[in-house]
């Protein structure tokens, strides 16, 4: 009787809230097989009695109230393939969103396609589907295939086993490709669509059609027979890393690469020896790691520009392209556009023969053979807004973070945010990371918008990756709906050090200038720059528990290039003017060159790993190329060139030759850093800052083992600085002109003049160089 009395009071209470107009339900979610959570707001009074029921009929049992949440227990369990509604009175029905109930499902079964001794197995995790059909295709461009109903197990995995030779297509042209047709409950927010065939989310290779929907089929591949010739990971210590962030296509796509038009822009283009770009250029620069912008299969094409028939009216992207790749479609498959013969011609296909797998491996092996580690920029936080990404059509409610109205969350700002904390979503991410390490010998990863990946998944990524390679490189972009370099450092993840970037260069080129401009951006001062030199450690007010966690950089694919930042920051261009002569514009003026050199010196002499972006070494400028109608900004500087598969992004090696003095300066700094361990391995105790009255002048002594250096950097743009030396027993390794490796100028008196906007590195004469 007491339970019935409490239930009656709660029904009275809920009803009176609604009827009084003071009660509102923020959300109602199915959190367990027999449990609903209802979040409400408002005040109430007990005036009337009405009903509380769940439709289709589920018997309501115990109800509890805590703070602003009502806990409704049911006597019978919910079905996953059914939409339920909470009816509170005659006027109000609330959809019960399936949420926590989905976390109870987990399977260890191998997913995707597997070849066994007795046949072939196809498996897909689709927990709320009513049915799933495997569709086998003879040809990549077939619209229809042979369909087979799959069987669901208790954990939500649909599977089909066949002893028939589904690999006959390797010889006869049958059963080469497959996908899934999936049907599930209909209603609020659902995307189940039985007319769509989606490729397997565990696809190792896909063939895709060039439209914004990115329809794809999974290839059934022959056994892996790639000859790695004993290749293994490069295993470069974190503090020794000199990372070159680059785009696979951009490094060879420009005619100045020296390659013929038909062989530019591919994985294999990168590793050709007879060229000005690609691997030969990167190797000559001296870096020991490349970081590839996204190369997992992604949605290359966005909705057509100003097309009223498209699902979204595109007013922002006249190119209709996603060039950088931050819209992953298939987490296990290499991007097929970068395989030889790849095309973006509308209506054409990429990846039909799976050559992207072997060519990606050829690229990795070639970099490794030249002593260069390969890192991948990976996007596990969101997927494309427009394509037939399989996770959206397998189960939107399982795989994505949703708003209370069942629409996709987009804290990423660029798509549909993945619910990484779901057990099988976490498993997918972990297995993807391991796949690239084991199958492609990838040395490490940079995780895009890593703060959107839940902390437990981040911990598991590091744990599982280290089981495969204890020296794996894991790097976070430490934002995405927040800012968290400290949190990543706490779990052992390095991250991009944007505070270093902003302190040295500045936050923006218009009114956010940093040290090299003779100004202090934000909260920066000389003390903060001293902290950056020492590795941004937390005990000195920085973000990191360990110097290995600081990835120091000045430029990345995002925002203005370093060269354009300085051009605009010096007011030598205004950033909005139309540039007609791009070569004249790209050629550095004397003061642009000085600031680029000073920033580079700061970067390569600071403790922590180093990252630079392709073209930074010649002060690359991104001038918008006039290639499509509707591009009104051609000739202007671009700070967000994600959409341009053209000369805006392509690396122009003629401009590298034009600014060869800066390229040589970078090359020299890289060589010096690799030669002198002091610039990579020193501890804060090895660094003694010299007290100088000018806050824009920073100098310190660096003592490491038997080496003794003085590093001085003058951020004052108006005056030279005289630095007193402990004695007159020094030689110059670096000045504003060059890096010296022989015939180093000696200092014969007890002081040295550091010109405005210039840096020096001195070494004690009695030191032995390595």
C-alpha cells in the first residue's frame, strides 16, 4: 500500500507540474533494461490526478525522485529495436531515448570479414537493428547484389558464415565487394534506411564513388603478401623528435616537384628519388619524423556550392571539397584518392583494386629506410556531416553523442561527434590504432581534437599501443570543447604546446603579437618564455609533468602559416589585399627573414619535441588560387585552406629555392639540434638564465655534460643588445646569418652585440663537439 501511495503522489505531482505550465521535461532516457531516467525543471503543486504509462505497453513499477531526476523502474524489460514513449497525461508524450541501456552490450568476436579454413565469416555490430542483410557484389559499380539475411547473437552482433568461395572474384569476377543493408526502429532521430548499402566499418579497403555522399563498398582482399624486408618501427625518443607535418598530396602535386602531371600527388609519388619534392626534399631537410594529415579513408567531397537541391545549402565552400581529410569515413582503410591513378572527377570511382594498401605500405617502408618515422593524424572524434558514414546508418544512437532533441552534437564544430565512451565504439578505436601499427608499421599518432575522446579511451589507447610498441608516439591536440594539456599529461600523453606558439609568435597576426614582434601576447612575459625554453613543466607554471609531453611548434595546418603571420604582423601586407604577383610576394624581405630566423632558433633550442609544418622552412605563403567560379577571395591570404586541392595548398619548391637562405637556416638548426644533445636532453637544472634589464632580451647558459653554451635572443625590434660574457673563450655556432659547423667565428673580448630581432648560440671553445 505504501508503494502505491508514493506512486500516486508522484503521478499527482508530475501531472500538476504540466497542467500548471511550470513543469518541463529536459530529457527522458532508457538507462537500463528496466530503468528510465527523466530530467525535469520547474516547480509544482498537487492539484490533479492523471496517468503515467509507457507505450508500447511496459508495466511501470517503482518510481523514485532525487533532486531534478525521476527514476522510473519497470517490471518488464525494454526491447532495443522498439521506440518507446512516456505518456504523462493526454497532451504529453516524451520519447524515451535509448542511452545507458546500450552500454551493456559488448562482444569480443572478430568484426568485419574473416577468412577461415572452412569458409568466410561476415560480422557487424548493430545492436538495435531489426534485420541486417549482407550484400555481395560482382563488380565495384554494381547497383544490385546478392543479399543474405544475417543472424543476430545476444550481444548485438549480426553474422553470416558461408563455405562458398566468396573469393572467386579474385579470378572470375564474382563476389569481390560487399556491404550491408540495415533496418531498424523508425521515429525521432533515426537514420535506419533499407535503401542504402553501407560499407563495413571494419573495411581494410573501400571503393568509393566521387559524390558528397561518398557511397562505398568493402573490398574482399587476398591474403597479405607485402614484403616488408624486415622493416620495423623507428622508435625515436620523444625529445629527439623533429616532426614535419605534411599533406600526402601537397608534397608532390605542384609542377615544381619535378614530377610529371600523371604521377603527382600519390603515396608512391612521395618516395620517388628523381624529384625536387617528396622524400628526397624531406630527407635533405634532416627531420626524423613525418606527420601525415589524415590518410584514413575520408569524405573528400562536400555538398555542391549553392545547390538548392542538396540537403544543406552550401554558401561557404565554392570548391565543394574537403582537402585536408578531417572527415573520416573508414577507420581501418587507407584513403584511395592518394593511390596511383586516384581522381576526384565526378562520377568516377577510387580504390577499386585495393592498390592503396600496398602503396601506403611502400611509402611507410621507404620513409623508414631513410631513418624517418611515420605518424598519422587521426580523427576519431567526429565523422562527416554529409556522407554515408556507416556508423550513422548502423546505429546513430549507439555511436554518436546526441542533443536532447536527438540531433547530433557538434562540439567538434565540423561534424557529428562520436560517442567514444560506448564500449564497442571504444573497441573500434583501439582496434583501428592497433591495425595501423601492426599492418602498416605506423610509429605513432596525433589525435585530432583529442579532448572529445573520453579519458578512459585515451588511457586504453596508450596502454594497448604500448603493448605492441613500447616506444609508440601518442600526441594529443589538447582541445575540442575545452582545453586540456594538463589532463593529457596526467595520463602520459604529450600534446601540442600552443602556449609556446602564442608566446613566441603570437595568437593572431593582427593584434595578438608575441616575443618576435617585441610584444607580449596575452599573459606572456619573459618568465613564461623561460618556462617554454625549459619544457613548459608544471612545477614552473606550465602544463606538463614531463618535458617529453611538450610538442613545441610555431605553425600547423590550421590558421596562418608562419610566413604569412609575419608578413601581416609586420604590416607589410594587410591580409585582405589581392596579391597578383605571388612570387614577388613570397620572396622574403630582410625583416621578414630576421623574424622567421629568430622564431626558428627559439623553436630548435627549446626543450621538448619539435614540430614544424611543411613549407615553414621557406616562409610559405598560402595565396588563394583562382580555380573555381564563385571564389571571390582569390589572390588573398588564406588562413583555413581545408577546402582547396590546388596551388593554394601545394608546396611550391620554386619558392623554397627563392628563400633558400631560410631553408638553409632551418636545415642547419635541425643538424645542430641532432648533433648537440644539450638542446634535446637538458634538465631545468642545466639552464641558468642571465638577468637582463630589457624584458624583451632573453639569454641563458646551458651546461650539459661537457658542453657549455650561451643562447641569446633579442625580441626587441628597435635596439641591439650588448651581452656580457663570463670570459672571452667562446665561438659562434649560430647568429642572424647562418649556422656554423666549421670555421666558427671566435669572440675575443668579454661581450657580444646581439642585433635587434636576432638570436645567437655560443659555445665554449674548450668543449668537444659530438
